C-alpha cells in the first residue's frame, strides 16, 4: 500500500512515524512546501525506516499525477 502525508511539520512527522509501524504500508511519500520541513522529517524518519520513503516538495508533487491508496492532509 502507498500512503501520502501532505504537510510534515510536527504532526505530519508523528503521523509518518506511526505509519512506518504498519506492515501493510510499503511506500510512504511525505510532501511539504518547505524544504526545511522535509529535511527535518528525513533526519527524524530516515534512520528508523526499512520502507521506501520519498520526500517531495509540493510543487514537484503537483506536477506529475501521483497514485496512492491513502492520503493524509
């Protein structure tokens, strides 16, 4: 399953931490308009993840169509 989290401030990062514990999730895409927020999320989540993680700015996320099973905003 692919899950997208839009907005990775404190709350979005906490959502992502919980989602990383769900075995059915194979890919987690984190989207934010601020590079700094994505960098903070990468530093927080990257070391603990064995799943595929993507960190995308909002502008790049809107360009190509993205398919997902769940989107959290």
